[in-house]
């Protein structure tokens, strides 16, 4: 992902316009050629130290006026790379072994560099060349490029354009998304992606249009960098939809003036995310397994249809059926949350008598709220507690099946 200093954008009448690279037309081949050259350099340096790769990249990019684009390409390629280096403790042990042996030989009056390397390497059960090459293997510049999946130049250009939009969202205060005409499974996939990345959102549906209102990183009081990365990571999932639009309020520059950022399919951005259909996070089967162990009287389903609570659209993560009575309940898992948004959700649930339990991730909340006292709220860390969820469901079932007072 691009950092703020690598963002290339202009502001026209209060609207931020990232300077995307052309993927068609007379200038496109030049960018693809540069991208391919850098991609090839990474592949060619697998197994070599970082400083050798950086020297080669500096030579390839020397004198180019588009240095910010070149640095952006390099940043994205570096993020795809796997680096291997020695821990400080191991590197210090090797230096200590060599320097001690060299000092002993010098005191004996027969110091030879090759002999010191040979004896120290033998003591460490290493080859002399391996010892010499890894003496300072704990330094970043000496890390080895152990793996780099090949990438075509055209793909790198597409990822660069996407990264420009993502870098803009890192400075967002708020974000509004509209998706029109998407099938139910696509909507479920999109909303799940938002929720399980811990993004604060309000979800409404009007006819064929789904509206998502998300808090941006700059609207939060804590965990801003982490939340910003999650926000930017949401964009590739949105690109899987066909008809959509995005509008954000962002703060750019030293003065952090508020600007608008708008995006839709006309920008021509491409996603590299594989379409996995109704995506299910790893935590879903983990919770389902645990719930089945502690609540044999309930069955559980993860393929849940959306619930319309007036204008509020809820996409539960789990559907529960009580085997004996046939009573049906739901669980929705929320990451980041605000007191106001949860309060509105609870009001919508109460107004429509929805049998819905909310699981709120405690470590990520951004408002101090004493909401955990509500019977249908289950605070959690990492994975909701299956026993607490069962208890909340039992409470809702009991209240739903209790006879009305005379």
C-alpha cells in the first residue's frame, strides 16, 4: 500500500483527483515498460541481499522525472516480497565468535583472516562463506529476498492506480457507498467484508440500492493507522460489484483541508482480489464449532438472508434454530462501533421485534458506552463466547414465548 508521501493527486474545485496512470493510449506502453523492468529486477534478485536490489533499482530509475511513480512501484513490489534476515541475537553470536577467534590468533602472533574465518565457522558448524556473508545479517540492507511472486508490468500499473485511491482513503473522515442491482449473495459478501474488517458502518436499503455509511480513519480517537489500512482494504471488494459509487470527505496536505473524493466504475480501477463469492472469515467456522459443542439443543447456519428492519438493513452472520421449539434467532458480529450507531441498531431491533443478538468487539470500540448490560449484547475479543451467545439467545427465546400479562 502506498504511504501518504507517495500519493499523487490534484485538487480541482474542492475535489481530489488521484493522478492515475493511463492503461490505454500512447503513454500507456511507457508506464508498462517501466513497471515490467522493475518487476523483472525483483525476480532476478531473489536470493540476493536487499542492498544489491536497491542499487540495481536506483540505477534503473536514475534520471527519471517521474521518481514518485518509480518509488510507488517499488513500494508495491516490496510489499509483495518475502525477506529473510538473521535475528540480532544470532548475528551478534556470529560476530562474537569470529572476533574472539581473530583476537586469539593475533595474540599468538599468527593471525590470518582466512584461518580466523575457518576456525570460527567450524565452531558454529557453518561454512566460512556463510559466516562471512551473515556477519551483519541483522541489518535491513543485508536481508535476503527469499521470495517474490512474478507480476506482469500491466498488472503493476493497475495495482498502482488502485493504491492511489486507497492512499486517498487513508485520509478519510467519512465514506458513503451506494451499490445498485447487486444480487443478494454479492450484498452479503460486501457487508460481511465491511463488518469483519472491523469498519464502522450504517447500512440502509432503498429498492435496489444499498447504502453504506462508514466512518473514516480520521474520525476515530484511537487505532487510526490500523483502521485506515482496513478502510483501504475494503476498496478491492467494492470493485467486484458492477454498479456502485463512492464519495468520501478527506483531509490532505499540511493544513488538512477537507476535500471531496468521488469514485465510480468510470475510473477504470481493477481489483486483484479473487472473487470468492459469499466469503466466510476464518472466525466463522471457529465459532460454529465451539457453539455446536456447548449448545447441542441448537442448530446453526451461516448462509443467512438479510433482515430489513425498516430502512436499516442487517446482514446477520449466524442463524440459530432451537431444535425443540423451532424458534429462530440471529447473531450479528460488529468490530469497531460507536455508541450512537449501536443505539440506533438496538432501536431498530426493538421497533421490529427482531430476535437478533449483537456481538461487539471490546478491544476496538471507540466510544465509552455501558451497553454491555443489554441482554442482547455480547462483548468479545477475537471470537464471540459461544456460551454467552447461547445465554443471550435463550433469554430472547424465553421472552418471545412467555405468555402475555393479563
